[in-house]
């Protein structure tokens, strides 16, 4: 396998948007992975007024408004603040890289830990832009594949704090979880080299003290799937793309009181009182759930190919996991896939059992070639 290409060391935010092929990408980070009904409808209105009409649901359980013009940015920022979807300062937003298991309930460990961590963000050391935290304190472990550097999980005897890349973590009582996270973040800051952006990079050259290990997390649970859930109803977003008009309609017909975001291209309509419908993935066996594809050209300046049309054609035909990437950065999927089609100067390279940046088995494929390649292996 080849080395991962150099990608941007930061993600877009609300205060710090990123320019793409269709305008600015403005990322909204919902507090506690939840938006009230009023916030959902208000956000949809902003997407119509200032964006392309589409929301992206990211693998860090954030929402992105695409297609924002530079002239409209300040007005959008002000409107997000009015909805309660903005951090008080850019510095606070930059520190709030918190992935939350979305199925928390009022008063449980997840809700309490996230609340305390939010209050103590100023105590964290200066850290790389993508350094983040996963609060996975439910009965089952769900965020094991989510991007994070410090993880709060459930062990056999209670909560543990685990450094990403370490097989086990430190057992902790519920009252000292956040302090233990801060201590581990300080250890990382003290031992990282300038090129070390993530916890796993540091662990490759500096072992953790033995006091930070010994308690294994519980076994990982399967990813949730579309359908009824004790908190409401889960729906899938093909490629993580949610049309604002369709979401407004779903909120209207279901009369859901809130929406929760997840890192699995699913969103939860909380406590629906009416029918749940719309152009979303509603069945657990829908092949689009198993296909990853970035926006591609012309929406991303790094891409040389259109991606999602081909991904839809390939869905259900390719055995195993499938990834269609506009370029070698592989933004839509950082894990290996059984088959990855990678844009390269207007055509596709094929990587098997690898990532977008790995050496291809075949090159210069047209979309028809890609379809034929998949058929030959099905």
C-alpha cells in the first residue's frame, strides 16, 4: 500500500468555512448531536436562502451547508447564531471536536460527560485541528470506527478513558472522566512532534504509561440501521446528502420534536407523531447504505470525475464494500474497501482491498469499464 496523500489538516467549521468547487462549505456542529424541531426548520430555511438546498451529513455527525457565496457568509453566520447553532467564539468551536453517541437520554453518563466537557473546553491544551473526542458511554460501543483521539467507553467494570490506537484504557469513576480526558490530552501535547496530528501517531513512537491501560472496552456493536428505534425512527441519507425541502417535509408529516445526527449517514427523527416518509433510505438492506462516494466534480476542485451517478449504478452490483472517490484523498472513506474507483484525470483507477491513495490494480477506466469490472466480480 502507498502512503496517504497530504490532505488539509483541518475541517471546515461555521467560523472557518472551506472553499470548494460550488462555493463555501459551512459546517454546523449540533450540540449533543441534536437539533430541536425549531432549529431543524430554521436550518432548512437557511440552506434554501444561502446555500445550494442540500445538507451534507458527515462521518463526524456534523451538518454542512454547501454552495454559500462569500458575500452571504456573514449573514448566514448571524442567522446560525440566532438559532443557537454557533459557538460563542471561533476558539471554542475549534476545540469542540466531540463525537457523541446519538442515543443518549437525559441524565445518563453520555449527556453528563458531554455537558461537563463543554464547560471545561478552555482547560484543554492547544491541540491539532482534527484532534477529537468520542463519548461512547452507552451500554454498547457504537463509535469504534468514528474519528477520535480520546475515547470514553464502557468496560466490563464501568467507564474507561482510552487513547485511540491503544487496545485498552484506564478505568475511571464517573466523576473524574473529564479530568482524566484533560490529563490524557496534556500527555499527548507534551509528547507529540510537530508532524504528529493524531494520538495514534504519537503512540507509534512513545508508549503510554502503564497506568493508562489495563481495561478493555466492551465488544463493538453492529452499526444501527434504518427503521424504528426506542427514541424515534432512523432514516438513511444516500451518500450523506439530505435535501432541505425533503427534510422539511419529513419534519412536517412526522411531527417529530427533534432530529439527532449520527456518523453512519443516518439521522433520527425523535418521537415522531405521524408517518415517516420522504426520499430517504428506509430499509436496512438498501444497497446505497454500503456505498461511499464524495461529491466529486464539479462540486470539489480536487475531483476530475463525477462520482455519485456512477456510485448509484454500481450499488447492489459490487460484492462487499464499494467506494467511489473523486481523487486520491479519499475523503468519503478512510478505511479500506473491497473495491475503490478513484478519479484520475477524467477517468478511474481501480484499487482492490485498499484505500483511494493505494496503488491501483487497473487504470484509465471509463464508467462503462467500471460497470463491466464490477459485473465480472459479482
